[in-house]
């Protein structure tokens, strides 16, 4: 929906004051008349007209990217009402020894350090059907069914419970044997919290933990050999539990805001003196500690392309919980877009240092009341006229 915009076309008072000053100086001058004329005659110019524009925003939307946080020393599993926290584990088999592929697996279990688990913690293990490498997106978490669940062969159930005193969680021996013998069957495992009533989150040391306690796959073979295969890649994936008509910038569950501004209302040869984008913050929506946002012009307007995530950085702005508006200075950017030096690809907003912590902020979009809609304020002038 296009936001209305208006142009206050009042000629600059300063321009008249300057002209008046020149006339006063000429009338009071005691210099002899010269056939060359005065300095102002030599300049032979009239200053341009200054305009103050309020430019509407359109095409505003939120794009989500399922790239989890993979660099933390702790993995998370649970639910905090805003987000479901899911632990992603990718067993690695770089430590396979000679002969392991021909051995028969008697039993297998995932090993976690569960000292931070409080009480009985209900979860399910799911096979995701694809391998996970840190930095990649994680898909399908919202469509998992009981058919995707990995059976607990001891309890003969897909329902499990993490417990402080229990570090080993069995998986079927044949599943582990398939992973060992056939690399094409290897898949990532999602550990999903299943309690829909109690909102809580627990942590498990990740493979990036500095002390002992990193997760691994423990395998016992029928010939008495036991192996420990490290978890190659892991992460915490976050899935939003709510929807909103507002724009959201978030991390952990990365979301970026994209919008365009009605720059066609500005003349291409305008001299841009100041330009600011203003967005209104939804009260109480800020979450996180490192809450700095970056405004940039993406290299592509297609969110499915990697180029959408890159582009010309314009400015960075830190916000705190008491802020009601978010303002980005963008004077040079507007000028360079008008000059076609920068692409007119719209503008995107993301968190600085994305994929590092769970955080978010909601911003009012063009569907909000007029007083809350995003706007761009521009002060510009037409070129001077030379005689």
C-alpha cells in the first residue's frame, strides 16, 4: 500500500535574504562605477529553490531466513512462548577406524552433558532427512511428524525425557549402522521440546564448548569395540510461535525488513542536503543485548538470492528498550541513488553481527495508522541558475 507523500514547495527565505543583502551592499557601495560591473554581476547566478519532502514508503515486508545460531558454546532446547528452541546435531564420521564399516553395531546412543537440565524434560528426536553443515539453513522443522521421529529402542517409544543424571540417549542400532556404512544415509537430528504447557529452555554444551562435555555418538560393536564419533556440526534453530502484521527484524530466527521509498518524487539533479528514514518501534518488542541495526541497499531485491543479504551499507543505529522511533541518516545514499551511482533496489534492515544471539524488534509498517507509518524526510534543492 502506497503511503501518501507531500512536497512543501516554499521558496527558501534564506535565498531572499541573500538577494536582499546583495542589493543593500550595492546601494551603499562607494566604489567608482566600472564598466566591468559588480562582483554579483560577474557571479551571474540565482540560488536554487529548497524543498522539504516527506516521502512515503511502499512494498514493505519481512523476509525470514532459517539460518540457526551455530557458534555458541551452548545448544538450547525448549520454548519461551515467543520462540521454540530446537537443538540440531550432525554426527560426523571422520574418526571411523579401519574395519568399522564392516563391523556390526550392537547398540548406539547420543551422549549429552545434561547437568543444566532441571526436572523431567520431554523431547523427541527427529531425523531431518538431510545433512546439516554450519552456516546452512535448516528447513522442515514446522512440518515434522511422528513418522520422522527416531525411536528409543530401549523404551520402544518416540517419547523421551532429558534428565540430569542421564547422559546417554539410545537410537536404533540399525540406524547407526546405516550411517557408518553408507554416507548417503547420514542425516541431521533435531531434538525438539514437546511440552506445550511449561515454557522453559535448557542448555547442552555444544561442540564449540571449551571444556569437556561436547556431544558425540557412542557406538558399541558386537565384537566388543566401542567408538565415540564426534558431532561434526551443531546449532540452535529458533522458530517463531506467533505472527504479526508488523515488520520484524530478528536474529536467531533471522528476519530482515525490506521496503522501497518513493524517490521518483525527487528530481534526479536535486542536491540532497539531509535525508532521514524514520520508523516507529512497537512498544515492548525489543529483545536481546546487542541491539544495533544496519540499513543497507541490497544487491538484489530477490530474497531467495544470496545477493539480497549483501549490498551497500548505509548506516548502523543502536536502539534501547525506551526508544520509540528508529532513525537512519541516509543523505548520501539518497543522493547517490538519484545520481544512479547506487542501485535503486530499495532498502533493507538487519541486525548487526547476524546469527549470534536471539533478538528481535517490531516496527510499524505501512498498514499502521498514518502517524506510525515509515517515512523518509528529505531536504533538497534545485541547482543554481547561472546567467
